[in-house]
């Protein structure tokens, strides 16, 4: 594609759906099984830490039973081949982008396979349960929480994301409903800064209006097709 050098790709739960990871808002999704306020807010954690730790323990275990799908593989190929700037900003807390081989990945809402100490703020790669309140390897305090961004908390590396949005020639959104901010506002930011905008999603998202082009279908089909176009 002429004049496209810097690309920013935003991904959501839809890109991991075909790997067998529940999305949030689709039928039978996570938010049908749990009240957001109870499991994904600092207040919910303060109220019932066991409930929250069980919720994330189950997802941490589940993600280790599944594998990346062709959509993750295609983005990893683009990451390996694209000479221009590329940043994959994911709202997902799974590690499927990295397991597919992508390295230019930023987890704006955190990672399941990481524990954050609420006392010394150090992070630790973590694949086991946090329910038993294990001691923090850094300070020894029993203050480890899931290293994820809850509602009302500031997403990670926002300055790096806005810097990439400012430099982007193309903004692509994959598998996200556009319901959660500030991620849902990135398409408008990118567009206002002159980038082309493309949506790849099973159905039109809440922010579909802001995209110049919107393609509907499964990520495992749409993403490899789009990457083939980019690599020509
Ligand atoms: C913050 C981590 C201050 C934990 C998550 C402005 C207006 C209104 C409200 C707000 C606002 N600004 C802030 C808010 C409040 C709030 C918010 O947005 N509330 C919403 C509900 C209205 N936002 C916050 O609290 C954020 N923090 O604002 O701090 C601030 C503000 C500005 C700048 C700096 C600081 C923090 C939000 C982060 C919360 N944590 N996750 C965890 O995972 O448990 S959010 C979580 O939900 C995900 O990370 C993701 O972001 C969101 C789920 O959305 P999707 O990933 O899109 O998934 P969903 O199921 O909804 O949709 C799936 C899509 O895929 C569908 O469209 C479907 O059609 C499609 N699909 C399905 N299968 C496929 C497919 N597509 C292709 N192929 C398939 N096979």
C-alpha cells in the first residue's frame, strides 16, 4: 500500500476467540458469568479478594491450555517482515501474540501471566494461582494482585500509545467491540492525526462509524488476507 510506513494495530478479545478464549460481551461471554463491578474493579478486589483471585486464576490456567490462531500468526509474520514502524496495542491479557512470535506488542490492560505487588509495585512472571496469597518475591509481603488494569485504573504505557498514534499512517482495529475507553477512542485520535483507518471484526463495532473501511468476518480469515495485502 503506497505511502504506508507506520502502522498501529489495536486488538481485542475477538482475535483470541477462535483460540477458545471467551470474549467479554458476546453470548456466554465473561461479563455474563460475572459482574464487572465484582471482578474487574479495585473496589471489587477490596471487597472480596478471593472472588477476584479465583476469577483470574481460572483465566490464567485457561490461557495456558490454548494456542495462537491464524490471526495471531499473520500479525507475527507482519511484525517479522514489516520494515516500517509497527505497534500491536492489545487490550487482551493473554500471551497469544507473543506465542505466535510477535515482539512489537504492548499490553495496555496488563497480562494474566504476571503478578503485581501492591506494596513494592514490582512485577513478576506468574503462571500459578494467586489465591493462596503467596509472598511477593521482591518484598516478601502477601500483596500480590493480578497485573491487569481494572475499570477506573489508568491503562499502561498511554504515552507510548499516543506517540505511536501521532506517527501512524494506518490504524487497524481487530476483534474489538469499541465499548471500553480510552481504547475505543483511538480511532478518532488516529483519524484526526491523518491516519487511514481499517476495522476487521465479526460485526460492526460501536465505533465503526469512525473507520474509512470496515470488513466483517472471522479474524482467522480477515487478518491473514489483510497481512498478505500489506506484504504484497
Ligand atoms: C480509565 C483488563 C482513566 C482486565 C479491561 C469515556 C466514556 C465512558 C466511560 C469511560 C470513558 N473513559 C473511561 C471510562 C470508564 C471505563 C470504560 O470505558 N467503561 C465502559 C464500560 C463504558 N474505562 C476505564 O475505566 C479505563 N480506565 O479510563 O482510566 C483514564 C482515561 C483516559 C486516559 C487515561 C486514563 C480502564 C478500562 C480497562 C478495564 N480492563 N481488561 C480483564 O481483562 O479482566 S477492559 C476489557 O474489556 C478488555 O481489555 C477490553 O478492553 C474490554 C472488552 O472489549 P473487547 O476486547 O472489545 O471484547 P468484547 O467481548 O467487548 O468484543 C469482542 C468483539 O470481537 C466483538 O465486537 C465481536 O463481534 C468480535 N469478535 C468475536 N469473535 C470474533 C470477533 N471478531 C473477529 N473474529 C472473531 N472470531
